C-alpha cells in the first residue's frame, strides 16, 4: 500500500512526540526521589523545548505542504489553461528541449503529424519524420538557440491533401538564470496565401499576354489596362489611366455608349456591344465589348476585341461591285475551301484567271509548307476566333512565291469566310534589308563600345530625356555601378559638387550635361566631387558635346570626365617643395614676387605675340 507524504509527516510527528514524552517521563521518575540539581532541571527544560520545537516544525512542514499543494493546483490550472489556449488555435505549436526531445504539443500539431502528446514526449523529430526533414527542423531549432532570438522559416510538409507550406516562428525559451532550456515553435499554414499569390501572378500574366483588350474601370475612368489596349489604341498607359474613357469614344458613338453605361450601372451585363474609339494617330477602331459590373465596388471589368477588320469586310461586301473590283487589296469570299467571289487583285497578284481560281480548291495554290498552319487558322475561324495579319505563301502561275497577309472572319450561321489580303512580299524584303541594317548598326555599336572602354577618361552618353544609355568602364568605376541605367545625369544624386576651392557649391545648371541639352558645348569645367558614401574627394574636368539630328534638335549629350586628382595633388606637392627649397637657398619673398611678375609678363607675351 502506498503511503502519502502527508501521512508520513503525521506518523513521524506522533512517533517523535511519544519518544520525547517517554524520555521526559523516565527522566522525571529518575530525579524525583533525589534532590534535583540545576543540571537536572536544565535537562528537563531541554526535553520540553525539544517537544515544543518538534511541534513547531510539524506545523511549519504542514504549512509548506499546504502551500506546495496550492501551488501545484495553480500550476495545473495554468497548464490546463495554456494547453486549452494552444489546443484552440489553428497554429501548430510545439516545445522541445535543446537536445530535440519534445516537451509538449497542441492538438493542431497532433492532427498534422498524426501523433499523440503522451506518445511523443521524450522523442525527437528523427523518431517519426524522414531524416532529411528531421535534419532541416533540427538545424533551424539550433539556429534559434544560437541567435538567442526568434527566427522565421518556411517549412514544406506533405499531407493527405497535398503539399502544405508553413511559416514557422522559432524562438528560444529561457529559465530563471537566463539560460536557454527549450525551443518553441508556432507554425502557420500559409499554403492558401501562397496559392493566392500564384493565382494572382498567373492572372496578371494572362492579363498582360491577352491579345484582347482587358480593362478595369470605374463608371467613367480607366483604372487598369493591359498591353493589348495600348497596342491597339496607340496611347501609352499613362495617357489612358485616370482619364475619362468617354474622351476616347468617337463623337458619333457617345450617345449609344452612354446608354450602355447606364445599363451597366443598373447591374446588367454588356455583351458584344460595339462602338468606335479614336486612336492616338487619329484612326478609328471598332471594338466589341463584353463588360461585367461589380455592384459592391462599382468597378467595371471589360473585355474588348478589335473588330475593325471584320467591320471593314462587312462594309466592303455591302459596297457595290465596282468598289469591290477597284480595291487594291485582295478581297475574298469563300465557302469551306473554295472561292465564291474574288476581286481582280488576287488574279493580278497570283497570275491565275478568275475561272482558274474558282474551279479548284484554294488550298491547291498555297505553298505546301504553309498548308498545315493555314488549315489550323481556318479551323480557328470555325470556332469563333478572329484571324488578323495571318501570313502565308502562295504559288503564282509563273512559279513565283508571294507572301500574303490575311485578315479574315467567318459567318457562323452560313459558314461563309470573308477575307482581306495584302501582298507583303516587297515589305518582307524591305524588313530583311532593315534587319541587315540593324545588324550592321549593332556591329558598329559594339565597335564604339570597344573604343569607349579603351579610353582612359570616363564617358557617358545620355538621351534628351536625361537617361544614360551608354557608359564606359571608367565612368562605371567613378559612379560605383556596372549598370549604366543607374547612373543619373544629375550628378548631385551621386556626389556633392564644389568649385576648385572645395568650399563653394557648384550650380547644377552650369554642368556640361545641362548645358549640352541646351545645345551648348563645354570644355574642361573644373569641378571637385565629393562621394559621401566612400568619403572620397576627386577633382575632375568635365566636357560636354550635344548630338544633333537633321532638324538641328538635341537628341543626346556626350560627357567626358577626366580625373585630374593626381595631377592637382602633384602640383600642390611641387609648389610646397619649391617653396621649401626656395627658403633653404635664401630666396626672399620680394624675389618670389619679382619672379612671379616676370612669369606673368611671359604669359601675356605668349598670348599676345
């Protein structure tokens, strides 16, 4: 039978009490018949004192035992409260000893790793995780102990529903002596957030790659547009954003557009609404809109497709045969793979008669290597896709090959194909020549770079927008960067600028860059530059030359930077040495003044022979 500690204390107290009382009784009977001496009374008093001290000790122990029990109850309640808090959080929480053994885990940790707290105490990660993962967890635990502060790491764990990413905050736990005795970990599942970020990136990628115009706007203002919008309309993104979109609508289409916007404000969805927009170059584009309003935010999400080519085909087919026949572009109406109607331009380009073209499938005239891509493009038209600027080769009657650029659409109800083509053979030849010219230009640019890199002076070239487009090695070293685009034409962003006295601030507008942009050439502007980051002072000579186009407009500025720090320092040293030796050999100040006057006279004579 197990005896409690409290019972043991009571039993010990009773036994000691009986022993002391028995001892006192025996001693009293021993001294009673005789004449008790002083020592006998002292001994008896000590026995009584022992009895009192035993009683005091008993009650002190009882009090301490009671306080201990109350502390254990409070500790148990605190532990239960802490465990309850830990178990009711969605974060996985664990505490390990420095040697990696687990002290406690919460329910979320048990759920993730399919463990029980009573089964994991005294065990390490290596007892239930793959070695690679356990080693990684152990290393990050030790990193938190080493640094003595919390760290954040991402940990990937495979669960039943796939890979999960956790953001683990690991922190050391200190005892009363401020020594680390354990490592705590709070892990938050950020899988959904990471997936959301990936979806956002994917959405932005599709947004930017779409050939259709994708637009987010308020009831009257562009808020976000994709590159297809700027490409189709010709405006830059800055020119579109924040501007009322009605200002770009063709004047004759404003009323119908306002009516459609009113429908959107009532919550209706716009599908295939067409209007015309004025491009930056003054041309008109027919756009087909599908728009979804968001009642909560008031935003409009719109998809627009450039249907200008389709409109042009429709209008051309409605025009008189005379206009159809006079068109310089190739106009075609076809069914499946047979021409129904063609204008003279096609016969003129290919050399076949109208009858020859209509009596045979038009695929017979397509260059064999382009037949597959052409059939795929036509198949896309059958599925509702548009065909714009599709290029393929056609075999002429004389055996020559012609490149044609096609814009086509198909009538879904009749299956009839309407197409416009243009002979771009000469254009492609010109593009080839242009590419060859560009290659020559690139080669010359490389030669220029080679020359610049072998010049001992720093050289930078900036365009009229004050952006550096070229810098050689010496300039890169002076500005402390290998990236030319990070060099600012405003030198004050890199240095503090002074006159040669090193005290008077040099005005920015007097620098060769600013003067060069104004069309002024400068030579050897003496400037002291101070680099606050490197605590370095240099003395340089700046020269600038503007580069003009045929209209005598400044299109770029070339700046040369010559570092004369060493030369100026050498001059100063020579002057000091000269003064030193002059004083040593007995030169008087008057002699110096006289010699100086003679030098000035000589210089004046040199300038005015």
